[in-house]
């Protein structure tokens, strides 16, 4: 007779943060990027669907105003789905996808088989900060980012186009790395 496993729905919160340092998160993100993602060549959506066997769903932000994206992970069969707004740009979606991958790689090891885990952006806390730091490092690995900045003479709009991210994401990354006089 098969065993019936009751699935628990869990909303991830602050207690699920990894407590890793910025450097450790950067190193993890860049290691995953090296294996999975070539920032100037690959489409991050293909990484999710073709390399990680994840999926995407969409939501209407006029109905669900409290989230900008979310991740649902089914720990019983190790599947995941990233939910994106129907009305956001590709550059916004790219960062949201990388942010949700941050949750997947940094935070899912604290859950058990049979749990259905939801990551939603309700507030600014360490869990979200870690996912954001991961996203910036994954999409714009330091060595590649520094090279592209020099090639583009630190012109933020050109750098943003090269990486498929927003100008705000580039500006924040430049500040984090202390380059470009931002």
C-alpha cells in the first residue's frame, strides 16, 4: 500500500535566511552562473526551463498587488515554478527570475520532502536581501561586469542593454563593486 504523504504549504520568511556573508553569496551566485548561465549570451528563461526543468506562470498585478514575483518549490518532487507579472518588461523579469533562483539555491535546503514552499516578496528583510544580492552577482558576475563596464566606458544605459537588466540594477552593482565613480 502506498504511503500517503501530507504536503505542508509553507510561506518562507526571515527564519529561512541563510546567514551567509555577501562574499559567500556572491561566490555561490557566480559559481552557479559559470555552470548554468552565460550573461552576455544566454536567455535566463531558458536556464530555468531547459537546464533546471522549472516552469513559469503569470499573474495579474492589478489583482495580486502584494507581489512582484514569486517562487513555488515542491520539495516532494524537486520541481519549481516562477511566477511573473503579465505586465513587466524583460529586464525586470530577468532580475526577478535571478532573484527567485537565489531563493531556490540559497534557501530551499532548509525545507523537507513533502513541503510546498512559497517565496513571496512581502517586505524587505534578510531573506529578500540575500536573493537580491544573489541576483546581481548571478546576472552580472564581477569579472565580466568590470570588463563590460570598461568596454562601454561606464555608460550605464549601454551596460544595462548588454546584461539585459535595468539601469538601476547596473547602478546598484557598480556601487556594490565600487567601480565607475557612481
